[in-house]
C-alpha cells in the first residue's frame, strides 16, 4: 500500500511539475471559465432568477473540466511516454489516480477563481453549492481521467472525449444543480457522494484495460 | 525466457506478423531483422506486453518490471530534465540506491553535464542516450531494444557497445536492427522477418 501511494505521489507530482513548466492547461481553464461567466452575465436577462444563474455555473464548471481533461494525457502522447508508464511494475491504476489528483488540483484552482467571479457577476455562493462543487469535482476527475485515457489512444480523441464524458456528467449536473437550488440539499449531496464512490471504484478497477491492448 | 509459436498480429485487415516462431533462452541474444514494415517493432511490443497477439502462443517467463525496453520513441517527458525523468522511472521501478545509479548511468552515457537540461532541448542522439539510460536503469534481466544505434554518433555507439558487452553475461537480449553486422559477435540467433 505504501509503495502504491508512493507511485501515485510520484506520478501526481510529475504532472504538477509539468504544468508548472508548460503552463498550457491551468491558464486555459482559468481564462475559459472566466470568459464563460462573463458571456453568461450578458446572455442572462437582468431580471432572471438566481436559480437560472446557478444552472449556468454548472455548465461553466463541466466545460472547464472538459477543457482540462482534453489535455490530461497530452504529455504522455508525446514520445510515447504512456508505454513507459504502462511497462513499469507499479499497479497501472496508480497512473489513473496520479493523473486524477493532478486534474483535481487544476479544476480546484480554476474554481477558486470561478466561484468568487460568479458571486460578483450573479449571486452569492452558499455552503451547499461549495460542497456540491467539491463532490462534483471528485466525480468529474474520476470519470473524466478514465475517459481521457481511453480517448488518448484514439485518433479522434478531440471528438471522442466530449462524446463519452458529457453523458456520464449528466448525473453530476443533476446532483450539483439539485444541491445548489433545492431544499433537499443533503439528498443531492448524498447522490453526488454515491456517484463519486461508484465511478471512482469502476475507474480505478478498469484503467488497466484502458491502457493495455 | 521467451517462447513464441505461430505468432500472428493483425490490425484490422492488415496482417503485420504471420507465423513467427522463436525461442530466447536466459543467456540468449536474438537479433530481429527485416525490411521496413516487416513487423519488427510489433514483435518487440508483443514481447514486452504492450500489444497482444491475434493468434499463436507467446510465453514470456518474466515479470514486466524485469524487462528493459528501448522503443522508437524515447518514452521520456520533454518538460522534465534527464535527472527528473530517470528519477520518476527509478521510483516506479523501485530501483535501490536510485540516485547513485542514475548518476552512474548519466555519467556513463555522457549526459551528466546535461542532467539539468529539459529533455525537450536534447538532440536526437542525446534523447537516444537518455532512452538507453531509462532502459538500463533497473538492471533488467531482459533487454528489448528497437534500433538501439538509431541517432547515436560514433561516441554513442562505442558507449552502447561497451554497455551491451558489460550486460551480456547477466541479461538476455532481443534486438531489432537494420544493421545486424554490428551485433554479429554477440548474437546467438537471428530471426528474419519477411
């Protein structure tokens, strides 16, 4: 277990260092989420309800995550590095977990900027919304990293990832919007937690088959 | 160490390998030759476990962590330095005395002075040397090398030949090459793919 966690740590650390040097994912995510919120600010009529605005927040989060996920395995595609990682004796799910942790960090940082921006443009952010965003992030990164790994092996990866990811993100949006606007907050947060647990387990167990023939 | 019988690999309608038979004993050195597109790289990928055969039998009596693989690509991150790349692989392969071993390999392959330079700034020859360091890092029992002399200058060739000679007693070799004459002295068998 210690060795497994050491592998995950080494792989996640490597992704953070790569992003720190290349700076090609996080700045794009930040710019995208801020631009989207500005566009929504002007698209939404002035007398619209706060509920409608909350819905748009979830649209912005899901598409920002998609942008980050589309770059998730970019470094591994260059120079065939994914083959090097797959051949290492470590458990291959460590590749998924390390990558998911790095994507979670990028998405979290994007939201640290996006949520206050949302509060400025639309309405305040309450506790249940923050909790829903945190739980949704876990699910997005768990499922999204698996799908990004699948798409990376395909020639039509730019097309494949949204087609695979968006249908699986629907429950996240349902849970997130529900927790943000409904009075049954606990029920929706529980739903998101259940989604996270089930899909994280599935992704963890199946990643080996995604990166091997 | 490796035994293949009637090995076949197809990608869709295209048959890349057909009816390949060979055996590589623990002290063997097998050279794989053949023209471009004859399936040399595919055969090596099958042997290291990066691809699965479509038909036939392939038995590799070795854990994947004991195989050192040199591919066409260097399998290193361009944004990481040579030291960081080898450190990452050293951790994943649980190499004992990792730092000392990495330092020794970088020194031996003439990359010590460029150890803090990002791999993306390396020339093809330097990348090949770094890829060789990566393949040798965990002191593997089986070395699977795809065109190891590719992009190496004269000094690099000498370094590689010295390394192969040093490891000949402790590892088996499966080497795809367009230049079998270089390895004729070490080889125990040759497999020609049509």
